C-alpha cells in the first residue's frame, strides 16, 4: 500500500520544486498530485510545459519521492454536450501525461449536476464508452469518487456504477470527509467500505462534521442550514480526530479487507499496482508541518502495523 499526501494545500503557495521537497521533509514517499494551475487545472485542459515537467522530474530525483496518482476534475458528465466533449479531450491529454510520467493511477470525480441526474448519468456512460478502451490500452487504473454536489453522491450507487463495467482498470475512491453525504448522514463507514469490496483501491483520509446535523454548520439565511431546502453542499478536510468521522471503524474494516496487501497478490483485482491511502488535509496550511507527519504516522501504525 502506498501512503501519499495530496499536495493541494501546498500547490497554491509554493513552486513545484518546493512542494515536492516539503512532502519529502514530512516523510512521505508518494505525492498525490491534485489539480495544479501549471499541470492539471480544475475543469480546464491539462498544461504541463516542458519547463514544469523538468522542474518536477528534477525534484523527484533529488528527493526520491514518486507520484502515486494524479487527481483530475472534468465535466465528463456534462450537463451539456459541449462540456462533455471538452472533458473527454482533457482526459486524453492527462492520460498521455500520466503515461509519460510513469504514473499508473488517475483519481477523479463523477462531477455533473445533482439536479440533472438523468442527463448526467447518460453523459458519464457515453464518456466512459469512449475513454475506457484508451485507459485499458494504456494499462492505467482510473479511480472514481462521488463528491458532494456530483450527479451521484451516494456510496452504494457510486460503487454500482463502477462495478457495472467489470473492468480491472476501474476502481473506487472512498473519501472519509465525504462519507456523511455517501449515506445521507448515517456515517456507517463499515458498510460503505465493505460494499465497495474489491472495487476499493483508494481511501482519502480527512475529517469533517456531519452536515445533516442541526447547526454543525451555520449559514444565513437560516433555511440554508437544512440540506434539500437550498442548492448547496458543505464539508471539510480537517485532521483526523477534529470532526465526527468514525476512523476506528475505517481502520478496522480496512484491516479486515486486507486493503494494504490486496493489490500485491498474484490475483490482484485491479491493475495499477498498490492500493493508495492518501492524506487529504486542506483546511489549515499553517498546521501542516505538525499535522502532515502525524497523519502519516497514524496510517503507518493503523494500516501497516509499524
């Protein structure tokens, strides 16, 4: 299993070189490269100039750090056909970049619009019909998560969408900080992880409050506080233990599922190498020098027995 750090909290305030060195200083071997303005910006076409690539490769060489995965977010489920077509073009380019950089995994979201689920569902399947043969040809593993405000927000439904392709090149991402959306506030992490089963290849670790509880988050005007009365979603990516996620349940279930070793076996259910456990803390950059190493130590202890 690879323990990675999502560099979103760093990319906004430092160079690629400094970002890679900071992750190395925190004791991580792997970077999860979330959307970056010089590499894989949100929704827009990937960039990654020769200069950016050279800077990245040199920093990786100097530190011994590797890129476990790219995160991209594109409108491959529309809701307009023009958006979908742009997204498919973006996907083809990021696949090219991943192959060139030797990165075996791309992590993504369903996107779309929860108010137009039917059209977005259809557009996502249309995009997958075009992209999956390319993904399989290149030997990559693409992993999908349902994100708050995607056309699909529920864990079991998202797993069923991924499972429907029966592909070794398609996996499922479970994000702990989205879990209260995944089962509408129950927070039953054990069920959700077990339901994913062999599709589960990637877990994002960060805490949050249960947005369905009254006054966990306070918005004005008052009616915005009840989900369904307003067209909004809200969550956090704080340090483990700062919210209400059942991390003990997550760790126990992942150990029961042999998450750390499953992809190392000869009959591994998916391509793309090891499963990934990624620290996904965004909220407090000023705390990262303390929280990032602590999170790595927690994952090493709970999932690798170190």
